[in-house]
C-alpha cells in the first residue's frame, strides 16, 4: 500500500489508500492521521468516496 517513491507525494499516497483493494474491498479498516486536505476536492473527493463506501470520517479541530 502506498508504494510511492517520494513520501512528499501525498496526493498519490491518498489515492493509493482509496484505490488499493482486495476482492473489491478496501485494504484498510482504520486510517488515522493528519492530511485531510489530500482527500478533498483537489484529489477527486476521496473523503466523499470513502463515505459512500461506508466509512465514517471523524475530524476534530
């Protein structure tokens, strides 16, 4: 998962989290950390796609 050459390529890493699947199901159960901006509109609304796939997104500011 997230086999990106440069760790600073956060947009590609975010896309990998969404796209990496086994038998049509996401490989991750829980994802913790910062970087919500890499899952938003500029990156194809990955946050909304995860919600549509049944994930809960919890943020705390």
